[in-house]
C-alpha cells in the first residue's frame, strides 16, 4: 500500500526535515525507504509519500510514545491518505 501524508508543522520545515532524515532507519522497517518522497508545501506543511507500506506497522510506529515524543515539538498533526494508482 502507498501512503501520502500531510504533516502540519509547528517548527520550521528545515528543523522538521532534519528530524525526518535522521529517522530513515525506523521508516525503512515499515516501507520501501529508497522510494520515499518528501517536500515542503509551504511554511507550515510538509508532504511525504511512502511506498509499499506495512499499514499495521505504520500505525504502531505512529502510536509509539517514543515517536510521539520525538515529533511533538515539530508536528501539530499527521494527516495520512491511502493512495491507489490510476489505471
């Protein structure tokens, strides 16, 4: 499953992006990290697309208190969307 996530930011995109890059090992356990896309949409929004996601593992990761503590100063909320390729 492919997932598109909108991250509403509390911090600057640059500060959040450093945190995001540093967390690649954790993401690689739930998706194909080599295909992950990330970009700044505006000053308070980042967009992330992850591919071949283990949805259950992603839910567990995002609910993990360690992940929540790591992101609490940077992210107001994550808004995930499942993606289906058009035929």
